């Protein structure tokens, strides 16, 4: 298994470094689609070994290739306002392929859509709560089943329908790591209410929208982009090309017995680096040297920690846990260099959330999504660092937190000249908030810290070992930061009740 773990770490870190190095070299310049080819090149080196399913690896590799080629044929660049959506065009296509190829799955989808229409009370309650900020900061398109998320509500509806369990799991996955359209629950409701509709009328419109994204996923995504003012490329042509390029890969995965939930999620989760994580918005954000340095140092901590742990891994899940856990430790450690910590920031951002709700009642459904991701990450890192500080007590030496029993190497943070010299980036005698201020920029965009390319690559490797088990959404307590330290929303979660 050591060979497998080495492959997983190598593929994941190659993906991360392709992003980071491209952004480092191109930051401050104009973005072009061809700037993302470094990521495509490393993805194309992924391969199945040992007991891994080649059809699962192909879902990942061929999706990235199809995505790159489709975008490259349609446009030279993508404006920042359009780049978050590039990873939302794959699942709608795959969902339609599954329905066309499997009449029984299509029948289950129809049954589920009928149940959406009967769930007026549930949907009404959930959209009112989201509109009013009842749950606090949420990930409306969460990869888990946290309160206020779309998947939480979808799960509750699925529990009322009589369809095969595997179909329920697939439909749930399609609105989790699979991003079946850009729609997040409650957006139509909020806008209808603010435009003068009654609550009953607004709920009716909300139900129509939710049904639409499952009845006609491709058309629904195109409509959403029309309404969002998308102009960078023709999204209908993209989805048409993507289907043409991916249909045989999807059918091969079906024939190989890959769980439909995995077929729906793998192709979407891996493409975001092309024109989203490597994109104009990232090039602009990373013009700031400290922001760039935080991403680099976190990457180096992950890389060093994983490589040191290679001889001791006993499970593929340990690789994923250590990758994300070491990154969380690195970010929290940088935060603590300025005298802040996770509880302070979580309290700050949660208080801000409630003000934001009042200022912007029609805020985008995803507005606080990445704030939630950031808080969850630093909360996790804080837990590990807090234990390490207590264990070290007053003794000398560097802090060495542990994740799942593995040591985290924080030395790359100390070796980063930018991070360790904040006085060069503000009034030198008062440089006590520089790193924190850059972290707040990253609180809106932590994708290369959490890290999405690493998680996507490792998850595909894990799914390739367990093709028949649905990997998404995560059927475990997410330890939501706000719920752990500020809010009392645990009893509205669904992780134990996931279909």
C-alpha cells in the first residue's frame, strides 16, 4: 500500500503546486484560459494502480480535459464575476446522461420531483430560516449536511420517497460535491419577498425553481447564468460540448458498477482549478505578497508533513485527514502569529454575518459559504494547536501539533521570508495585523488553503478504491465552527440521518 499512498500524495501535491506556481508567476497579469494548462498536464498523469477502478480515475481525468478543451474553444478569458460557476456545468450534464441511459433512475428522479412539490411546509420553513439568518453562517452548497444547506433539505425530502436507496444517495450527491446547477436553496424566495410577493407566493416560486434544476438540469443552469448576467462564453455550447466529450466516460463508469453518486460528483469537483482557482480573480487577489505567501507556506506545510508521514500511513483516509489537517494547522498558526485565534475570528465573522443579513436581505445564497469554510478550517487547526501548546507547556522548542497521530511540520512557515517579516508590508513599527488582514482576504476565498485541488485528487483516489460506496456528502459531523463555539444549531443537522 505504500506505493498507493506515495501516488496519492504525489498526484495531490502536483495538482496543488500547478495552481500555486501558476498563480505566483501570473499574479497581477491578465488571465487567459491557456494559463491553466499546467493543471491539465498534471491531471493527465493520474493513473489507477492496485485495486483502483480505472473508470473512476477516467471520470476525473477526462472531465478536466473536456472542461479545458471546451473553454479553450469558446473563449480566451473569463471575467471574475463568471469564474465561480465553471464547476457547475458538469453535474447537470451527467445527471441527464444517467437519466437517459437508465430509465429506472429517470423514474426515481420523477418521483423525487413530485415529492418536492409536496414538501411545501418543509421548504417554506427552510427558506424562511435562511432568509432571516436563523442558522448563522452556512454553506448553502455544503459538502456535508449542515443546517441551512441545500443538501440538508434535499435529504429530508428524499426520506419521504419510495425509490431505491442507491438512487436516493445519487440524488443527494448531485447537490453536494456534485454541483447540480448554481442554485442554492432560498435565493428565489428572498428575492420574491423583497420584490413584494407574499410568503406563500415566494415559497411557490422557490418550489418551482428547485423542481426545475432536477427536471431540466442543463436548461436550468443556462437560465440561471442568463439571469446572473454571464457573458464570458456560451454556456449552452459548453454543456453540449462537455456532454459530447464525456458521455462515453460516464457510460463506462455505469457499466463498471460505479455508484451513481460518485459518477455525479467526481467530474465536477476536479475542474474548478481551470478558470476558477487559476483565474483573474485569483491573479488579482494574489498581487498582495502576504496573501501569496500564506498560500505558499500552507502548501509547503502540507507537502512536508505528508512526505514525512508516508512510511507510517495505514489507510488511504489518513492521507486525506493529514493533508487537510496540516493545512488547517498552518493557517491557524499564521493567524496566531498576530495574536488572533479561531475563537476570536469565528465570533467576529458570526457577528458580522447577522449584520450582513440585515444590510443585504437578498444577499447571494453563497455569500457566506467560504467564510464558513474558513472558520471550519481554522477551528480544526486551533483544536490541534491548542492541544500542542498545552502539551509543550512552558518548555522551549517549536510547536509540533499532531493530526491523527501524525506530526505536522510547521517549519515552512518560519522559513517563509514574507510571512516572518510583516514589517515590510505596512508601517514597520506597528506591523501587528498584516498577516491577519491577508487572512481576511482569504476568508472569502480559501480554496487553495483547504485545499480543493488536494481534496479533489485524494477523494478521486479514495473513490477509485471504493467505487460502489457513495463518497458524498460526508456522512459525519462536520464540527461546524460556528456551531462549536457560537451557535446552537446541532439539532437541525442531518448527518446521522443521511440517506
